[in-house]
């Protein structure tokens, strides 16, 4: 289907983009890589009167070292993020998750900020950024503000950004020396996960000293598996010990039931995939 008519704006500065959002309000929609928005427009599930393309704003693109954290600009493509040496060294979990995200074409067009703003509970980036305790810098008419990852994902396809705000960049603390793994369960290659688990683990002589675990598609938002994280600390990184800790992976979640599986099946998957992800992150 052809999208409904819209006006197209392509600001070259963040201030212009914020002003355009303020002027057009509910009638406007940001477009970045278009990999999620264009299908929505073509199916006429949304019909904004104005599209604001943020792809020409230089300051929104790129990755920089900011001391104890990495900062990833919102319009940096998945391909660039996953191949970046800084990301692979200090935030390997992000790079590994992107390796499983869609196909090469989508990874070359889709953006880090677009995927997170889209807030699909089955999206592959929410759980990793949540597990790593990222911070989101957003800009709007009132200026800039920072939102903690725990507060960013609000509901099904909904973030805590206001309608007149846009995502500028994501700050990810460095996890240098931590092991990381993203375990994704799909029926069809290059598609969204039925369930996936993001795990980052720091070991000391075969013992798990710290763990961070996020779950994809186990609720209306990505979920941090804090019960597992706590249960893992101090355990030997062995199959049996990690299996027991992973048994609480689904605690407190409210997984969906759909054609790919019911909620109980997803709870089972969460425990199995958590065990696999943690053991792989601990390199056992
Ligand atoms: C065939 C196919 C397979 C895919 N498979 C997967 C998969 O396996 N896993 C996965 O996680 N994703 C998958 N995706 C989605 C992909 O990750 C998209 O790149 C991503 O969801 C959206 O990024 P985008 O830059 O294209 O955003 P757009 O489509 O341009 O925008 C998406 C939404 O975010 C908003 N937005 C964009 N940028 C900003 C910003 N800076 N500030 C505020 N709001 C903003 C837009 O208004 C829109 O509502 C797939 C997509 C396709 C087409």
C-alpha cells in the first residue's frame, strides 16, 4: 500500500528538529532509518502529516569515548555500532545483540536510536541497554534531560519521551573485561525473537562476581532479570549452578501469548536461554 501524503522536513541541526516537532506536535513523526516507520506508514497504521528526517543532523551520529562510558548517537546505524572497536571492547553485549538483529540490509539502514525509540518489546536492543544500565539523553522545547534505562521503556511500543522530545544519544557505562552473550530464540532467521536473553558477566577465578541480565519479549517492555543477577553472584560458573540460578529468570514477568508460543512456554524459554547466555558470557 502507498502511505498517505505527508510533508517532509530534513533539518540539519538539533535545534531545528526540536522546533519542527514543537510546531507540528501530534501531526509530526520523526523518521531515522525508516525500517520500522515506513512499514507502519505503508500499512496506514499511522498517517502523520509531517515527517521530520533526523538523518542529516551531524551531531546525532557517531560513537565517542567519554571516560567511564561510551556515547552512541541516536542516528548511528546498527552496522556501525556493532563493528565499532570501542563498542566491541567496552560494551560487547550491544555488539553481540546487533549481530542477531535483522539482516545486513536492515542493519545498514536502521539506527540505534530509532530501534530504542520504537520500543518494540521484541526488539533486540532494549534488554542489552537495560542490563547495562544505560542513560538516554533526550531533547525537547524545554531543553535536554537524561532518562535512566529503568525509566525509559514505559509500555508496549511506548517510551517516557514526550511527543515533542527526540532521542539525542545513549550513554553506556563501560564493562571492560566482562564477558557478554545474547541468546536469541527464533523460528525464522533474521526475525524478532520469541524470547531472547542478554547477559554480561564478570568472573573472578571461575566464580561469578557480578552479573547483568536483560530479557527480550517477556513483557510489554524489556525486563531486567534482577532475581537471576542476585542469585548468580558468588556462584561457580558451572552448568549446574547457573541452571539453578536461571530458574528464577521469569520471576515478575508477564510474557505474551501469541502464535509463536504461550506465556508458560516463554517462561520455560527464559530459564533455558538465561542459562545458555550466562554460561557463554562466562566462557564456560
Ligand atoms: C525485515 C526487518 C526485520 C527486522 N528484524 C529485527 C530484529 O530481528 N530485531 C530488532 O530489534 N529489530 C528488527 N527490525 C527493526 C529494525 O531494528 C529497525 O531499524 C528499528 O526498529 C528502527 O530503527 P530506524 O532507524 O529504522 O527507525 P524508524 O523506522 O525511522 O523509526 C522508528 C520509530 O522511532 C521513532 N524515532 C526514530 N528515531 C528517533 C529519535 N532519534 N528520537 C525519537 N524518536 C525516534 C520514529 O518516529 C518511529 O516511531 C527489523 C526491521 C525489518 C524491516
